[in-house]
C-alpha cells in the first residue's frame, strides 16, 4: 500500500521527500520519507539508531540483551546472532514503530525499530484495527507534528477544546523526549498553544496547576510565566494536596514569588498605617524662614476638613487591621486592598458620613458637602499607595475578567531562561518535603529512555 501524503506537497516536501533515504512507518499506509543526515543532526535517538552498524543490528542486539538479563548466572549465554554489514550511506533505511501502549497513548509512545524489509508487519494491536480510527488518527497526527517540527513545519492540533490541546501536547512531549528533540519541539508546541489567544489565557487562569505541569514538561516560557504569576497570587488559597500537585522542580519558584507578594503587601500595610494626605503636609520652608513660621493655627484651621477626612480614613484603617482584613485575611487581603484601590463609594460612603454627622460630629449641610469633597480627594490620593499591588504582569485583562487575586509579581527574563536551561534535564518526580503538607517517594529515571508520566 502506498503511503498517503500527510499534508506535504505531493512528495516534494514533508512528510515524503523525493530524496529522502529514511522511511519511518508509523502505521500501514502512514509513512515518512525523510533525510538521514538531518534526522541525526536533529534528534539524539536517530544518532543512536544510525550509529555505524547500529541500524542493522539494533533489533537483534536488543533481543540478545534481553536474553542475557534472563539467563541464570551458571548458564552460558546464548550465542548472539551474527551482525550484518552496515548499509551503504546511500541506502534506504526503514524504521517501524512498535510497542505503542494502547491503554495510554500519551505515555506509551512506542519505539522505532530498524527493519530490513519495507513490508514489515507492525505488531502493535492499535494498527490492527483494535482501536477506533479517531485514536489512531490522533496518534499519527502527533508523530507527524513532532517529526514535522524537525523540518520547521507548522503543527496541526485538534482545537475541539483546551483539554484535547493539553492531551495532544503531553503526547507530543512524550514522543519528543523519546526522540531526544524536546528543545526543538517545545517551541513549536508553545507557539501552537499561544495561537489560541485569550482562550488559552483563560484556561490557565482557571487551572494554573495543570498548565504549570505542562509548561514545565514542554519548557514553554510564556505559559510558565503566566502560571507562575497566577499561582503566586493564589498560593495562600491552595490546599496541601494542590501544592503537592505543582511540579516539584518549579514549586520553589512558585513559593518564592508568593513570598515576594507577601512582602509587597507588608510594605503597603506599613505605608497605609503611616500615610498622611499630601495636602496636610507643610510646604517647603522659604529662604531665611523658620520651621513653623508659616504654619500657625490659621494655616491648620484652613485645612480642618481635610484633617477630619484624614481622621475618618485612619479609623477605617484601624478597624480593618484589627479585623484582620489586610494581608492575613483568607483572601490574602485582596478585598481590603481592592476597596482602597477602587475608592469612590467602595468605602466611607455618603451613608457612612451621614452616621458620623448624626452621632459624633454634627455639621451644616454646606460643611457636610465640603467634608464629602475632602474625603473624595483623600481617596484618590490613597489609591496611589495600593496601586503597585494592582499592576498586571499577566496576559489577562484584570478588570474585564474581574480577577480576585493579585497578578503583580514580576518574572524576569533570567527566570525564564532558567526554565529553558532546566527543561529536558529534570523530568523525574521527586519527593515532597513536609513543608508542602506531606511526604512522597522519589523516583529515578533513565533520561535516555524516560517517558513523561
């Protein structure tokens, strides 16, 4: 059966190049005709498969190695089959995909086995019709995306929903790790996901832990940054189980950003507690003047309404701090700081001022209006104290999405570079420490054969 073209240009380009000398058979009727030298340059797995003599003897040596491991110590090992001579450089090489786990197509990505015949029978039951066509086509598409990334071909993703996008991405990461080309593929995966625009950013907002796991596996810088910003703002709300779900390798980064946010809030609390309206501060001393010379009773009397407004604002802060509404609140103080940031009728409303006049400080209607305007001016000034907490480092529009957590922590280019350095190096799960609310057992993995879980 001739292999159909999977999106190429009629045999002159990917996935079937006329001058290709490596045929990769993914399933009956689905093959790629690619270039040996290019594959060896692009992926570690192909360098190993096509090392001198390895392409012809790999499969038999793998079987022989299994026999050796299963042979008793006092028994003589089986005689290995004779190695065949390596093919000439211009010969066509055939690789067949075997060992795909039909129970989990995302982690059982299969292995490429060299074969001497173009009519090799693929042993995996998936290709014998035991699985439905949709799963088979999906898995073929993932292999095409990964191999195509080596040729700078745009990926084709199932955009039915974000859950499918995540599943496809995890599957491609599994294949890319097996081939040893994750750095090449990761950029393509991230680009395909980011092309979803606001749909992606909203999904990250709703489930930052799941997306952080994917960002770590893929090495997706922008997605990692977005997740880090949201998780820092939500950290105080996460349960112990949710914290344990954050990839171990990036947990310290999330915790570091959450602590930075707490320091921001502590600084704002201090500034609020010691804050005085700029209108109440004495102006600069004129040349030759003395301290207090121009600040007698008359000068302070002219500002009496602003002083009353400052007094009411201080009372508002005092009760809020006493009630624990600031950074120690269950919501991390978000509602308290947002109230000051919004100003207007969010606090010290007209009704609150009316009760003040009825009880503690009766005033004429004109005086009440003057005080009301003074309080309005003070709120505008106080907003600047908490403004740093409401700068937005995330992609989402805070006001449009009505976010209920802070997204102000910065993520530097150096931190994003750390992710690119670490991706593909640390992939195994590690033990969680007690500070994360529990203990776990570490696992070690062989990087060359590791399959993402």
